[in-house]
C-alpha cells in the first residue's frame, strides 16, 4: 500500500511554482520527488502613462509602459472609440472625465490598466476692431473683446506693443499691415487665440489710357485705377485748363490750345 502526498511550493513574488511528490509505503518507506520551477508564470504588469488633465482639442499621448510585450493590445478611450496600437494618441473634443482602459493579452494570460483623464473646456477668443483700414497715420483702433469663458487677456498689436486690458485702444504710428492677436486664458488654464489684420497704407492713383492726342475741340473720357485701404469718399478732377469735376469717371472737352514756351 502506497500513500501519496503532493506538496506545492509557491514563490508568489516571482510566480515560480515548484511541485514535489512524497510516496509512503505501508511499511513506512518513503521517497520524495521534487521538480523545481515546474510552472513559471511571468510577472506581467500592464500599465501606461497619461496626463491627469488636458484641454479640449489637445492631443493625449498614451505611452504603454507594460512589463512585457503583448500579443494583442486594445485601448478603450471611454467615448466609444478604440485603438489597437502599442502606444496611442487621442484627441477629445468634448469636456468631461474619460476612463481610458488598456487591455493586453500575453498568450494564455491577460491584464488591464485604467486611468481617468479630465478634459477641460477651452475658452473661445474673438474680438472686433471698430476700424481696420486706414490711409494715413496716426491711426487709432478701438478693440471690443467678445471672447467667452476667458479670464485673462493678452494682446499683441503686431508693431511690438502689447496690452492686458480686456478691450484696449491702440494707436498705430507707421504704415503697414499689422496682425493683431488676442490670446485668452480661462480659469482652468486652457487657452485660445484669434488674429485679425489692421492695414494702414497710402492710396495710389494711376490714370487709364493717358496720355492722348487729338484736335481742338477734343472730348476726353477719364477714369482712374485707385488702390486704397479705405473706401473712396469723394473725387476731385482738375483737367489742367481750369476745369474740374467731382464725378467718378468724368468727361471733359478741351476748347483751346495750351501753349508751352521753350527757351533755347
């Protein structure tokens, strides 16, 4: 008669399992067989890094820091979308708390890890200048801030000047095209920006189809190409013979010669 006793020796820390078999006969004889590391399970830990919070529209970089390479990888971002890459990048467009789960298979084993990422709402930057086109300096612009969900304001006027007022005024003293930028920050640290142009340029005028030749009386039709950052409010033509006009494209008849005297 033989009695059998199986002894399990577990090293939990390293997941190393040794098995021994002790046999005892009816006469009290015994023998022991031990197999070290008969079962060895790797110390598998699934983990990843992620920021605690981001702003809407920011890319969330998810770095897989698991202890062993996985056979399969599934990311669940908590908004109904998934990914199967080793590392992942996710952009959330709606504020909220999202539970991100990383599940990995290692052959016969599987493990998962979760992290909660808070997505904070972003402010909306916007502003309106009372005027954005000028033909001469100095040019003063009054800016009206129409941003939402913002608490801090930083203005850049494109000429080296800045302001932290909510709705500032600024005077431009040189000609040019200036990119005005408003950067806003909310109480939760999220930012947004808006840019608009202010143009200050001298108008330029050129005559179309001149000079012309003809005989007296001579009727001429006049037009001009005008490049101006502002809308033309009025016209004043002077025809060189004392005649004038306020029309946009006037006609004029020359009725006498205009002599030039040359001294040789």
